[in-house]
């Protein structure tokens, strides 16, 4: 029988096979600590990829009990929302017991819908969620909110054919990346914080705000220098620094950042990582990949 780790690894390549394994795991049960991940994967595969929101809800309901972490209850709320079961959404919000429970579930729903709805509508929905979060006191769901904002902003940023001149999309991306950095500053590790800097740099550079892109990339690199070794993240931050330096017309800064990224990337061995850095470098370096 496939383990949860097996299904997490293979779900993109084989959604139908993963769905079979998820049904078995949900029926057999998993430890309470693993249920948030199991519920997330049920929603992602059976709900989002296969369109079976009623089934996703039916599988998740028995997994939610008093002893499970908040993430499982949040995924119950997401499945219930998308399956049209309002009363279960309310139950999940109550079980989460946090002032931010409602927006946490909304963001979870938006994560599942962001690639399927028109870009301007997704951007408007993100802006509405950001308004509900902004200024609220930090709580137990803050890391959850930060991760979801990151995921939605990233999905909008990577959307094929996105019109980055559209004011609503620009505003949502800029505000989302900035709030993600604030949230991880409240409730995250230094790695979370430098990755939030990377998101800010990505957004700023994509929107042509190269001064902000350079500041954010430098901030992320400084966090790494101050706290430890994170060579993969450092390479990607250097690529965005190079992009910003070139955008500002500083060719020497561009070449220095590019060459430093190239030195790090030359040591990457995993195929997926080589493909990822090649794709990002093609964007950051103006169509010229470093591999």
C-alpha cells in the first residue's frame, strides 16, 4: 500500500492512481499529526484535479476530530465550501477558533481556484482576502495565512498570458508579496523570511520596479549570510538581483550577481532543480539561460 509520502511525491504524475491511494489511506486512517497533509492532498487531487468535491468532503469529514491539528479542519472548510455545504464551513471555522479562521478558509479555496478563474477575478479575490488580514493581530493561523498568500501570489505571477499592466493584478501582487513578508516576519523562521524577500523581488522585477526588486533580493541574501547556508535559495536570489541590476542599468552589478549564481548552480545535481534554475535564469537574464 502506498504511504502518504509516496502519494505526495507522485500525485502530479498520476492523479488517478493517487486518488485510489488516498481513498485507501482515508479509510484506514493515519496518525492525527499527518491528517492535515492527507486532507490537503485529498482536496488537491480529488477535489481540484479530478473535480470530485463532494467525494473530497466525504473523505475528509471522518478524519477531523478533536485531536487533529488546525490544518485538517481548514481543509474540511475548503472542501465544504467547494462542495456547497455551508453548515460544515461554519463548523470548521468554529473548530479553528481563531479570528482569522474565515479568511484562512477563503484563501484555501482561492488556492484551489486561482488557476481556473480569469486572472482579474482571481486578483480581486486575493485583494479582498488581503484586506481582511491586513492590520489584524497575529494568531495561531498566521503561518497558514502566509503560506497561502505566497501560493496565490506565485500562481498569479506564473499565469500564462497574464497582463501585468492591469492595475488590479499589479496591486494584488504587490500587496500580497508585501503582506506575505510581514506575516512571515511575525511567525516564521529566517528561511521563511528570506523566501518572502524572494517573492517580493520576483513581483517587483516582473512589474518593472527594479529598485524594490534589488532591495528585496539584497535583504534575502543578507538574511542567509547572517544565519546559515541555503545555497539553492541564494542562487535564486542572486538571479533576481541580477535582473534588478540590469533593469536599473548597472551592468557591472548584473554581471557580478549573474556569475555568483552561475557558480552555485553549477553544483546542482537534481534534474528538477537544474530545470527550475534554467527556467528562472532564462527570465532573469533576459532570455539567456545559465545552462
